[in-house]
C-alpha cells in the first residue's frame, strides 16, 4: 500500500486502509473500489490523503506503532473529554488514564521502535488526532531516554492533554483558515495557562503532567511562552512534548496550510536543536523517526523514481527502494529493488507527490 493525496486519487483505485469517522464508525472499508461518489464524499470530509493498493506498492505493509483500535479509542476518549469540558462537566480521567496505559503497554512491548505514523484524519478532528500522536511520540522519546513505566504514564497524560486549554479558545480563532491577528495570537498563547487551570482541579493528575501542559511552548533559547524559560529551567516533560508537538503539527494538514514531508520536518528539528529544542532529545527522537516513511515516492539522483519499501534502522536517510519509473519517466516493466545503504553513489533528491 501507499499514501496518496486525495486530489491524485482516481476512480478504480483500491482502498488499502479503513477510513473512520470522528465517532469511530467505518466510513469506507479497505478493499473497496473507489468511485467518483466516494471520492467526493471524502473531499467533503476534508480528508486529505488515503492509502491505496496498486501494482507499484504490492507487498508493502505500513504498520502503525500502536494498534488501530487503540488509536481510535484514544481519539474517541479525548473527543469525549473535550465535549465534557465544553458542557461544563468533569473530565473522565479514568478513561484517559486507561488509554495512556494501553499505549504505554504497546510501546513497551515494541523492542525496536521506528515511528511510521499511519493515521488518516479529517481536518476537523485535527485536535484529537494530534494530541494522540503527541502522546505516542512523547512516550517513544521517554522510553528511549530510559524512563520507567510509571514515569512514561505521567508523560503520556501530560502529552495527550497538552492542548486541553484550547477548549477555552474560541473556535473562530482555532479554525481560522488565514493568518491570525495580533490580538488573536495573544488569545491563542493563553491556552497552556488555560490547560493548567483545568488540570490542577484533578488531584489524580501529577504535578509533572500539569506543568508539562503549561510549559510545552517554552523554548530552550528563551523565545517561548508563557514564561520565557531557558534550557534546564524548562521541565523535562515539557521539552519532550515540545519536540513531539512540533513534529506532528508540521507533518499534519491544517485548515490554513498543507503538511510538509517528514524529511523536511526532520531537517527543521535538526536546525533548531540548541535553539528551540533540547539538542540531546532531538537526537534521541530522530533515531526513532523514519525520514522517508514506507510507501513514500521519491526521486533519485539517477532521475529514476522509486517507492520506499523498508527503512534501514541505523541509516534512516538511505532506505530500501523499489524502482518504478526509469530516468525518462516511463513505468518500468520489471521492478528492481535497491538498498541505498549499499549503493552509496545513489541517493534521494526529493520526495514526489505522485
């Protein structure tokens, strides 16, 4: 299978991964042959990408690092939490804790984690899907740093609730498709403090988790908010969540911009190490991120095009690829697979939008 932008999907393509609604119901099941009606329906839901099965991506399996059912449960739990807060009800913390425990357990069972997030989301559910991804990515970093299980669970709680303060920000600001005005930016920048005020009402939530939500927009060079803290003045959890939050936000479609590719997000994090982010934590994170996720179409320096079929754990910029087009842009009649770690004269020039 491979990920394709919806604008490039045509009738007759085969859906390779179930598509769910925000409520957890299957909208389209994998194996369905897509029609113009189905494609228009997906467009109306602002779903930007889908997974398809075709000849060039045969035998390619894209596996998320957490179970699909766990991800869906997490999104639904967070959705309900947001609805409860908006209705002036209390958080069902036991449900949130159960979801984080499940995510931690799954990641602890995975001995050699490489992140290849395969979540499909509509723009409207960005907040819920994003917070779940931030929790997963943060726990991955924490595990790599050697955190014990209970510490991972506290980190996960702080991460999945890091943006809970946005429930106090008007929707017209949250979902504004254009650039925010100065006064709107100031309102948005209050969301960490709003979140802290919400979370401090729950004695079950550790102070580490609450402060992480408060300070996840602090930056190690002092340029962040709300306090302008620097370096080690910023709690460890907040420094971790800042990296996970930024990476997932950059690689997600938003109402006001399209996502960037993982390799570009990686370049940004590398360039911001020691400025915005903790350099050592960025290095740990990048050791567990696939720079070119499986199923990505790339252009090689040979001018051939290829699809990534696997990653090399200790050389993430040089994956294993399958040649699908020759240097003249013609589809090949026989696929050739190349391990770029062994062919040092061949390298990836760019990610393609096929």
